[in-house]
C-alpha cells in the first residue's frame, strides 16, 4: 500500500522548493507547516492552493487579521482541529488579542445556535431580506 | 396537528412586546423579522436568544460589522439560506461594501476547501501550533 | 436527459406497491409521502431503507416519540428542510406538544453552540470521560 | 504568542469560583470538566453558557435523560469528539442503558443517511407537511 | 442597500465575456448558468474559480464522469440544492445512467450513516489504517 | 458507568462470529477492523449495517473502487478521521494510485468551496437544471 509522507525542504523538487520559498518569504517565517508538506505530494494542488491563498488572504477591502478570524469561524464550524490550531496561531501572530478571540468564539457559537433555531422553526425569508 | 405561526406585534403578549420593542430600539428599525416572530412562540427562548445576541453582537474588541461578517461565514458554511439573507442584509446596513462581500466569500470558500484538504491528507498538527 | 419522477401508487410495480402497503399499514395512514415515491425509482434502496426505518423507529428501549425527536435533532443540525418538515409532522402526530418542541429546539440550538465552543477552545477530553 | 490554559478552581477568580460551585452543586459532582475550565478564560461566556445550559437541560416537558440523548444526536452529527464523550458519560450517569445507546446510534445513523437521500433525490415537501 | 444581480453576457465586461466564452467552449454549450453569472460580480473570483474548475474537472487519472459523481457526493452531504441540481445535470450529460445515480445515492447515504456510527461509538483508528 | 469495549473474535457470540466470518471472506482478509468490533456490542446494528454495506459497496453500475472514492469524498466532507483512514486504505487496496488520490482530493476540496460560493451568493437554480 502506498503511503504519502511529508515532503521536507531538503527532499523537495526545485518546483516545490520555489513554492516553499515563496510561502516563507510572504509569511516572514523560516519554516513550513505540515499542510504544505503534505500537499507537496501533488505539486499541482500545492501551487494552485498556495496561489489562491496568497491572493485571497492578503490585504484588500478586508484586513488580513479579520480574514484569519473568518478562517477560524469556518474551521470551528466544520470542526477541523488542524485548521483551528493553525489559523488561531496565525491570527495571534497578526494581533488577535484574548478579548478578540473570546468575542470571536461567542459569535461563532451563537451563529451555529441560531442557524439551527431558524431551520427548526422553518422560518421563511422576509421580503426585506431578498437581496444580496 | 398543532401549528406555530408568526407572532405579530399586535397579537403579542406584553412580555413579547417588550422584547420586540428592545429589538427595534437597539437596531434602530421599525419592524421585526420573521426569526423573532417565530421564536416568540416560546418567550423563554426568545428572551434568552435576544439577550445573548444583544450582548454578543454589540461593540467590543471586535466591531459590529466584522461580527456580522463572521456570522455570514458560519451561516454560509452551514448552508442556512435564511441566516445568509438576513445577516448579509445586516452587514450591508452596517457598511459592508461589494468589495468586502466578495473578499468575504473568497475567504469562506477557500477555508471550506482547505479544511477538507487537511482532513483528506490526514495532516497532523505541527508542534508550533499546539497552543490556543 | 433522464428525469426521475415520483412513483404514484397507481403506476407502481407490484414490488413497490407491497412496500407502499406496508408503510401505510405500519403508520396507520392512507397516503405515501414524496420521500418514498422518489426512492421507488430504485426498489432496492426503497426496500432496504424502509426495512431499516421500520426496524429502527419502532418501540424498543427508546419510545417512538423520542426517536422522532432525535430524528428532528439530526435533521435540524444538517439543515434538511424536507426532513425537518416531515419528522416534525410525525412527532406532532405521536404526541409532541408545543412545549416539547420548544425544549427540543432549545437543546438542539445549545448543542450546536457548545460543540463549536469546544472545538474553538481546543478542549481536550477529560480522563473521566474516556469511556463509552 | 498568547496561550489560554485551563483555569483550575484554586486559580479562579471569585466570580468564576461561584459558577464552578453552582455547576458542581447542580450536577451533584465534585469536579469541573475541561470545557468549563477553558471557557473560564472568558467569564462572560462562561456565565452566559452555564446559565443557558442550566435552564435548558433541567427537567421540563422533556426529561433530562432524553435531553442528553438529543445532545449526543447533535454532537455525533457534528462529529465533535469531546462533546460525544462528555454527553455520553452524562447520559450514562442519568440512566442511559446499553440498549438505549444502541437505539440512539441507530436512529442517528439512519437520520443522517435519509437526510442525504432526501436531498440527493431533490424531494419536495408534501403539502401535508407544510406546518410546524 | 446594494444588490448583486446576475451578470448577463450582453452586460458583461470584455474580461468577463472572455471567461464566459471559455466556459461555453470548454463545456460545448451555448449558455451560462447562474453560478457564473453571480460570481461575475467579482471578476477575480470568477477567473480563479473557473481556472481551478477547468483544471480539476477535466480528464486525468479519474475520468470526468466520476469527478461529477464525486462532486454530487460532496454537494449532497453538504445539502446544497443548487450544487446537487447542477452537478446531477452535468453528470447526466456525461453519461450517468439511472442505475449509476441510484448506486451513487446509496453509497452517499450509507457513508453518511456509518460516519456517525463511527464517531458515536468513538472508534479508534486501527494500526493497519495509519497510512495515507 | 457502563463501558463498551471492542468485541474480539475469541469473545464473540456465534451470531457475531458468523458476521465476522462473512466480512473476512467477502473482503478476502484475515482480520476485523475496530468499526465492526465496536458495532458488535449491538448485533442487530452490526448485522443490518454489514448487510447494507455488502450490498451497496459490491460491483454494480459503479465499480467498487469508485464507490470507495465516493465514500472518501463524503468522509472528508464530514471530517471523520476514522472513516477517512479506513476507506483510504480500502481504496488503496482496490487500486487507487497516488495520482487518483490527488485528483480525488482536488475535486472534494473544490466542491466544498463552490458549495459555499453558491450559497453565499444566494444563487437560484436555473430552469435548465430543474430535473433529477
């Protein structure tokens, strides 16, 4: 049975190394986390995912810290332990304080609760909300 | 078979009316959306939910607009049409621009994608991320 | 492009009719709901699903009404509108009162909230809970 | 990077200790599980969550054991390991037998299956079910 | 309040039109479905999403029809009505027969059931499965 | 508090042993994985689940390897670590290559992403897709 390991920098192809270098430079860090080392088994997906993440998570109309908190909100809702750990660390690094983390958790918890109250009570969309 | 309707202001008990009044005053609006009218069938849950929402969604370490975007991130992940419509409207009212909405969607979509790449590749948590 | 319609009793094969008859007799009703009419396009799945449902949802160590409420809890969590509507109707028929429905919704909402607080705070399982 | 630990009773503020005392008194137990020790980093959420849980999970139109089983149904559907472990232990303590646990699992499994058959076959809601 | 409409070909910018043209040419069809018309409000996401979909869903180690069925499996699990409808139509066009659809639904339903039996029974991973 | 262990072959009842024997014969293997050993605490669910799995996962209009990949797609979407590990091993055994695994992951990731773009943009179903 085949097994996919984590691709370390020393063992990586030049193509993968170039992506690792860009990840470290963009994030101003000197190490690569396991997610990328696992994806590196498939350089096509590694490249596509990194290019997308780089484009999406950078500064824009929404600041990078808020984007990390949005990432946490999704990861917590989906119950993905790795994603929660890695993006919480990333948000901390970008300035998320304890107070912000606590409010983030409160919003995410409440949203998951009211999402179910809405569907359980079979609430229909108000005319006033029929827009995007 | 019993049927739960939407409780209109005119038909509401004084207890429910007081909550409706507080919702409208807090939100500076003159109408009540269906979610609350449905919950009003159970004044205990109506009161608890409104008190929690009011406490959580107000200003704090995270601003109200960002909280609405976090709410949307959860609701989109859970695929709750009512919640998406109502909180998108609320975020618009609080200043979410088209550009912000587009970036919000991009982050939520990407987080949902990488959450699955992480679990599918069975990625283990890096030692560096083992914190909260 | 092929299209799968709903298989009405009058158009059903003897095999499907026999299952429809058993559904109506077991449920003491004179009509078949759309779920079964859709599944009837695949008699194998229709039979397997009905036999399983019949075995699982009947009286046992847990009473049928509680089982319907468990079904609603799952369906609300998964945001399945059809399942919520059909099992709420079934629970009503088996005696679920408004008060029970309200408490059911409160539990389901709260469980969905605390499930996320647990994962967001990355809470580890207490030794005392390591059992089944 | 900030790290949130578990707040032990000995290290807790008077406000948090009072909540811990109420949890232990209400549950007739002499220890606090990790969920509350983690939430104690944010006394506001600790208080709100405990007050809600205490109100919701107590006796009412639905008995406390059934409420624990509903909690398990949600937690299993959401795949939350901590929640499954803690609420299974709680349900055991309140009298859930092996036979009840087995039926609970059977219902939860089946509901998750038919939820998907319904959406995959794109089944529309019967007129008879259009109520709450 | 801002509202995002569907961007029709006639109203699209040259950049968006070029993507629409590529979608229609790649799919050998003469119309654009609503998903792309909605994304066109954000040409950056439209381009990124289309480029990714085009790369991923084409022929490779897995054939295009199987990929459509995988897409359906995910969409049914997530309860996304639009995605189920559009990818079922796409799979039909690529050759999915009624028999294949029925088996697909059976597998998806069963997987959703056993996923929950596994978590509810708190099953630990066998040593033999600890590989990728 | 009761605890459910794993039922080993040596400790199993004749009824459970017969099912274990059928599992091993059908799968051409000489061991039983933990999922079945856990379910064996409830012979009724063990039998029903095995009979269903055996019927569904065998050859038919869709080949067994594709069925395993569909199972992985669901399990990854639901974030079920045991299910991902066991069905990835099963798919490997049936011939899933690294290239196939990589494409499978890419499709599952992308589907989870676009499922959310669809719901976030509140895309309505095209008339052309209103079929099954």
